[in-house]
């Protein structure tokens, strides 16, 4: 399992990092109002994709490996045919989404639908390449799409600053990269009545519902900000939120991707599972907590580098609040929810997601008119905190035991010390450097040294033992 992960993880991490570059290009070359409009268009694409395509991909990933090799192309053709059948309702949903956000026009409609269609087919053929073990085409497609998205978007926006150019640049990157993983399939709508098609519907439709709830819930704040405030505020919030969600996903993915498959191997031995889960939590916290704390300390220069000064107009408070929400969201998804998964009570997870959606909706309605963007950030934190507590409570109630090693508390203390010292001992107070990114890199190195030093002092006996064993 770990070897299989290493085949795909490097390009996936590269793709995740390239998203930050793309956000930076969008925010630097578009105004906050234009980026707010772009964010709503991209939001519409993701919600429509959750309804019309993503559940089909997940069903194919789950069901196709169980088929014999000579049935793979036939089953993939059925899945692709379902996606094509969903294009008409998808078009209607795009119209609805743009209408609700007051962005509906012929040009925007065409550009948004083209982006949905190219991205949906690209991801379908990409996942098909992965499940068919076509490793090289998969890697090349991911790398090409990531590079093209940056190069085409940056190049075209430098020539002409236009939201539609940004959308069409992304569409072109998906189309060209998709050619590398494209496989001719014998499509046919008559196949949609067979047993294999019914298996996709049975497995995938519940995923569509939960995926739709998740897609709307995590992005609901954009709609309310656009409606209650303005598009410029939407752009500021969307950019900061996208950066933090991306950083959070990347940090937790480093541990969760290789760690989760190893945990599943120990499900039948509770003692080993609880111990392994505790070690997993230690590693998760060791990577995530100092990273997010460090980001908060260096939020101002990082935001200026990735975005621009304009995106700091709301102050740093909103960044701190969203960072806390991102941590809670990811610790729930990558640790707390394991209690329900390993105790075979996953039926509660969609219910918790739905409850979180309702809480988020109510909080947004109440808080945005009073506190603006800060209110939206607090709504995000409140909804995720309640869902995290609910998942923890149900996991414990159903018999799962969470083991929190002492190292976790030491990590929290070391991160606190790092935050206090780094905030007072910033490099720019002592050195004058013309390159802002160099300041950030030196501060990061200094912060890492502080964290590791405190961790070493807190684990003095273990460090002494390691040194003694090494000398022998």
C-alpha cells in the first residue's frame, strides 16, 4: 500500500502546491471584485461537479477493480456514458448557480460550463488511468495540467485581464492534459439499464448527496458574503480561505495518505489499533500544529507574498480564526472520524455533515450582517467545532477509545514557545534584506530550530539515550 502511495503522492503534492501559485496569479492580476466573481464561478463548477460527475468517479474507483480485466473497458464506458447523460442537468444547474449569484450572462455561462465539462472528463480519465495502473500517463497528465494551468493563466492574464480568460485557461489546461490519459471507449446509452449501471447508481447516489452537502457547506460562506456584502469582500475572503484550506489539506495529507492504510491493517486487533492510532496522532500533530502556528505568526508577510496588501485590509484576525477552523476541520476528518470508521458506524458521518451544514447556515445568517467577514470566519469555526465534538462523542459512545500520548502535549507546548519567541525575534528586526521571500525562509528555519530545541529539552532523557546508543 505504501509503495503504491509513493507512485502517486509526489505528483499529487506538486499539483497541490501549484494551486497556491494559481491563486497568487489570480489575486495579483485580477481586482478583488473580479476575483470574487471568479470564486463564485469556480464554486458553481464544484457544486455542479459534485452532482453530475464526482460520485460517478468514486463509484468507478470502488467497483471497477472487482471486475475481470476484460470487463474494465465495458464498465468504464458505462460510467462515462452516465457522465455524458448528466451534462444536460449539469447545464441547467450551472444556469441556476450563476442566476443565484447574479452572474448569469451568455459569455459567463458558456465559459463556466466548458470548465465544468473539461474538468469532469479530465478527472474521469485521470482516475481511470490510476485504477488501470497506467502510471506514466497519470503522472504526466497531473504534471502537465498543473504547469499549463499556471503558464496559460499567467500568460493570458498578462495580455488581457479578464475573468473569462482565467476560466478558459483552466479549461484548456484540463483539455490538453486529458489527451494524455484519454482512452477510446465504446459509449452507448442502452448500457445504462444494465446491472453494472444499477450498481453505480446504488453505490454512487448516496455519495452524491453527501458530496453535495460537503461541497455546499464548505463554500456556503461565499454566497452569503456576496449577497450581504459585495464581490470585493467575497474575493478577499475566498482568496484567504482557499490558501488556508490548501495549506491545511497539504499538511495533513503528508501524514494521512501513508498513515491511514497502515491503520486499517490493525482493525482486527484493538490494542494494536489504539496504540498505532496514538502514534498516528503524534505524527499528525508534530507536522500540523507547528506548521499552522508558524503560518499564523508569519501571516502578514506570507499573505503579502502570495496575495497582495489589499487582502490584508480586514486585518489578521480573520486569518487566525480561519486557521483555527481549518485545523478543526482536518483533525476531525483525518483523526476523529476514524473512531466511527473503525467501529463500523459510518452511517453517522453524513448526519453529522448535514447538522454541520445547518449550523453553518444559521451562523452565517446571524453573524455576517453584524460582523462581516469575521462573522463568516466564526461561522466556519463554530460549525466545524460542533461537528468535531459530535463525531468525538459518538465515537466514544460506540466504544472507540482515543489514546492521546504525552508527546502530543509536549508538541503543543513546543509550538506555543515557538509562537512566542518567533513573534518577538523576527529576522527583519536584525537583518536588512531586499528579498521578502528570504525573510520568510529565514523565519521558518528559525521557527523550526526553536520548535525542535524545545522538543529536545522536553524529551531530554530520550535524546540522551539516542545519543548514547549512536555513540556505541
